C-alpha cells in the first residue's frame, strides 16, 4: 500500500512540476513556496485518504471460510449390495 501511495505522490509532484515548469524562471520565491506548500497539503490529504481506506478495509469482516464437508476420515461405510468395482480391500473407495 505504501508503494502505491509513493507512486501517487510522485505522480502528483511530477504533474505539478510539468504544469508549472514554463513559469519557474519567472516565478518569485514566494510563488515557489506557495506551490510547495500546496503540494504538501495535497500530499497530506492523499495520506489521510489512504489511512481512511486502510481503516475501512480492516473494519470489514473477513469472509468466512467455505464450509467443509463432514469429517469422514477413518469412517467405514456399509455400501450394502450396491455394485462396486475394484478390490474389496482397497484403501480408498469413490462413491457416487
């Protein structure tokens, strides 16, 4: 998640720099400081949004595990007179 956040911030900074690169030579120090401050505020807002998303994800109940069938390990089933294939002493039997 932090990697994604870093990419978003880097992208926002790059976009802001590209958009204002033409005016950098003519911008005063105060304008540059204002732009940097605006970028910092935007970055902080992105961080807050990311934290809120993390909290929402963590607050969601985990999906319950799929119910498994009954535990039949070691059980013996009487198939009666139903037709079977294979040896009667086989360790595994498939029943349809």
